[in-house]
C-alpha cells in the first residue's frame, strides 16, 4: 500500500514461476500452445523434392536441401491428394482450399479456414485473435478466411506491421508499471452500451435477423474480451523482447530476393508478437498461388515459367522452375528457424507451436492436385513428433489438418466433406 492505494511491481518470468522441467507454470497451467500456417504457391518437382527415406533422418533432395538446419523440426507429409469429388479442379485454388477448409470448392471459398476455427478456440483472450501477413507486398495475398466471403487481409508492410504490434498501443508485459489506456476504457464503456442495446433488439426481431444480429454480437463479445485484456496488467513474459527500432520497408517489387527480405522482416515481427502473447494464431503467405515471383535476368515470372520452362534432358526437370522452388523452401526454413531462436521455458518457442504449411498444387509443371506436399513444424507443446517423412499414399491433406485441430483442442468428430472427410487422428505422429 502506498498513500492508501495498491501498487504492484512486475517481476520477470523467474524459474520459480515454472515447474521443475520448465514446461508449465508453477501453478500448474501449461505453456500456451500456438497455431500457425504458412502458404506458398506452385508445389515443387517430386523427383527432387520428396525424400526417398520414410521416417526419421529423412534425406534432403535438391529442392529441400536448405532444410538441413531445421529438418528435425519439420514433418514432411508427401503424396497427399485434394479429392475433387464432383467439383472441377480450379487451378491454384482447389488444392490449398481442401488443405485449409476440408472441402473441394465448386465456386468460391466454401467455409472458414482452419486457422479461424482454431482461433475461435484459443484466440479470444489475446490482443489479436489472429495475425495474418504476406511477404509479397500485396494485401490480397492471404490464405485465411473468416467465412465464405470475408478474407483476413494480410499485413504487407514491415513498418506498418511493427507499428501495429509494437507502436504506442503495445503493452510491454515486462514493464515495471502499468497504466490502463483511457482511450480503451472509453471504447469499452461505449461497447457495453451497444451490447445492452443489441440484447434488447434481439427480443424484437425475427429468426433470420436474430441470426444476423447474433453473429454481430459474437464479434462484439470478441472485441469486449480484447478490451478487457488491454485493461489488465499482463503477466511478465521473459521471452518477450520488443524490437527496438522500426524497420524500413523494402522496395515494392516481386524479385525473389526482395520477397525473401520482406518475409524475414515480417517473420521476426510475427515471432515476437507470438512470444509476447499478442496472438496465439498466425498466418504467413510467402507467395500467392499464381506466384508472380521474378528472377533477375530471367524473362518469365514463376507461374509462367512452370508452363514454358523446358525440361532439361540431362537433369530431367525444369531448372528455372526448380530455382524458384528452392528459394521458396529456403524461406520456409527461415520461418521455422526463427521460432527456434526464442527461448521459452526449458526449450524454444517452436516447441510450443504447431505450424501447418500448404500449397496449391503437387507438381509445379502439371498443376495437378495429387502428390501434394504438406509440412508441419513444431511439437505442439510436446504432443507431436517432429523430423519425420510420412507417405500419406494419396490420402487427403485433411488427415493432417484434422490432427492439428484436435491437438489444438477443437473437439469435432470429423473434418471435411465427401472424399476429404476424416474422423481419424493421425496417431503415427503423436507422442
């Protein structure tokens, strides 16, 4: 007590706050497990991408040679098929939609994406229910949808992303003092009045309008939770170290080196946002499905290259197309490695994360939706094995997605529809 008022001073996350193994808080609450996605376009060339060895210590063919530093953190699920059932193969669309919605699309996006489902389960107590970013510089390049018609727009500017995450509104959990933001207090007060009026309105409208208002009310409740979070002194987090300087945006072009640079910059910000518990669900798009990445000195962008680059008779594959795939896989390795650099408990942040990576096609040249690769990284709080190559033998990628849903606490009996429906958790990768 000081002058009649209560004063609290935050302590750093000391060892005494953790259990003996450093995997849970001393009070018994486990470290939070987070979920992320990573997306890219145009698959790869199976003959030089898919490991020959099944299981642990898998080999690294040419297109994934850059994984050497992170292989033991990545599960490679090869030979998946996005079953189209009665729907057409909408090139660059069907594959990733099945992987993220579990449904073969007959038109547009058929449902919310897997990250939204998980965010509704684990994302309601953090500042942001989810965060979505892209390395392309194009806000429309997103693989995340709230519902059939509403995409989660992607943050494209490192500077704007930094300002959103670590600008004036950021509450440093390790700061010695805490002062509630009066602007948030006013907004919360106004929101309470709106919610009261909404409850009254619900009693006077028909069933269809009640459904629409209830959906709106759900959004208000989420906003109320976020306001409450921002008005509460956050618990100290030892791994949270806010970036000290705002970044400078890279040039706005599609050259691979520029996109890789923007990806690294956005990744560093995303990783620290997760470490600081600003969100527990995140999405990163490295490239669009119709990837327009450009190789300096080469006349065709990536997507055109997959159609027109001739197969080298000695190599047996398209060398320029493969060049783009290799650069993409380098950036996936960068993304995974970034989570290993943040210490959390007796391990790293990646130990308490599950990242689900998808693409739009299997073979870059044919654009077919069989032989598609899916990757996961992280151990989901010690629940998932890593460093394995698994041949799914034509099964839908929903097998991996459904396993991720259950690991993240989403209690649904099945996921997907028709040939993509599954109710079986893939036990081979569970601890």
